[in-house]
C-alpha cells in the first residue's frame, strides 16, 4: 500500500537520489510542513524513497547542555569525513515550553563541519508541528539516507522525553557525561543511562584523574541497570572533544557495536521494533487528533471536562461517554 507521487515530486525524488543538495533541503522542508496537502505529498515522497533508505548507521547522541555535544559532533564528523564517509546531523530540540526558547541554541554550531561538501547539518524543526518533532526527524533521517549519507547523527539534549525519542529511532545511543562526582547516580535516577549503549566522559583533558575515577565508578555501577541488549556490555569511555583525544576509539567502539549486534541478528531486530513502535505512535497521534476534532466529541467535551473537574461524575464514566460519541 503506497501513495501516488506527483510529477514535480517525482523529479524531486530523482534529484535527491542523485545526491543534489538543493533537492535534499527541499524534501526536508516538505516533510516538516504541517499543511495537510504537504503531508500527503510528503507521504508519497517517502513511499517513493523508502526502497533507498536503511543504508546509514544511525547514531543518537545526548548529554546535558554544555557537556560538549557540538564540539564532539564537529570532531567526530570531521573524522568520518576523512574516512570518506558522508555525514548528516539532525537535531531534536525539546524547546522549553516555558520560554519557548531553543535549548540546543541558535548560535552557529559546528562551523567547520557545516562548511564541508560531504556533510549536511539540519537545524531542529519548529515545535508543535503535526505528529511532533521526533516524527519529523525520523522522516528527515530517511530522506538523508535516500540521499546517500553513510552516517546520520541525531542529537538531542539531556532533558525530558527527547532521549527516548532519539534512542527509539537510532541504531545506537551514545551518552556524553561530565566527569563530576555524583553525576553517575543522577543519570541513573533520571532513567537516561539505561538508554545508553555507549557512555563517554567528555572533557577528560580538564582533569584526567577525575574523568578516570568517574568512568570507573560508573562501570562498577552499570550492573544495576538493565542492559540495552543481552548481546552488548555498555562500555564507559573517556574523551576530549576539544583536543580530539579518544574520538577515534569511540568510532571503533561504535563499529564494534554494529558488528556485534549484526552478528546476533539484533541490529535488524531493533529497527523492526522501532518501525512497529513508530507506526503505533502515528496511529495514536492520528486517533487523538480525529477524536478531538470529531463533531459529537467536541460538542460533549466542555461539559464532560467541567463535570470531571467538579467531581460530578467519574472520569471513567465521562471517558466512556465521549468514546461512545466518537464514531469515526
Ligand atoms: P553542548 O551544549 O553540549 O553542545 O556543548 P558545546 O559543544 O557547545 O561545549 C560547551 C563548552 O565546552 C564550549 O566552550 C566548548 O569549547 C567546551 N568543550 C567541549 N568539549 C570540551 C572538551 O573536551 N574539553 C574542554 N576543555 N572543553 C570542551
């Protein structure tokens, strides 16, 4: 079951598959649009491109603001380019609902990498678009794969739900940490560490001893966590994004992860599960949208909310009434 593609978009797909940069930017702009007619076109374009996707290594990277994500991705990206690989960087910015501001920052990031012909950096899409930002980034990732990128880096910031989103769309999830005493346990408490397939203590150049101690302590504490895969023991590494120390070792470890998971059949299995979860997320989001805009539901909703708030009827009864009123 696929959607028919318009002639203009067929031309766009052809240009994109040929690796044309303008086509890439145009395709991503289309999938980021929330206008319903654009969504339909975007779906048809994605269906057209789908056979050409799946070839990249999808790497998720997270860490608190200031841990050195931009610096790391710049150094890491340049290393990959030196090896002849093409690199795309996407960002998921869980912008603060209070300030509306961007946490990843609007400053020019990864200046060197962004000037390279074989690299593509896409700033995070606007908030509040249909299906959520994670959904758009997933589609942007597929577009980049069709355009021939070998490695897709998806970056997010160490707060909120965005880690789960990124870990759920990538082959491997790398967590950057600061070597400050006590941070290990913070990470465990927040539930972020248990998503990590690889942990890296960055800024090890500042105080190498502190970094070694932090890495050692975390390694010892890792057994408290459920492993991300039975086939993989989470390594705890040290690096300095600004001097470049440890970056090559991280790339080696990432490749080792990929080989190990592939051999165990777990690499493809993770992608299959992710595609299923993605489908369910889209169905849930779509259902909720249809529910909220359904005439009978809209007519009954204000009173139901009021009665629930006033304690005049139980939310369970009111929810049943609303669901019964919803005949798609
Ligand atoms: P982000 O907010 O996680 O993207 O962090 P940035 O990459 O913007 O880095 C925050 C600050 O830390 C910048 O001033 C960087 O130059 C600095 N920084 C990043 N990595 C290192 C590192 O490995 N060692 C040192 N000494 N400084 C670093």
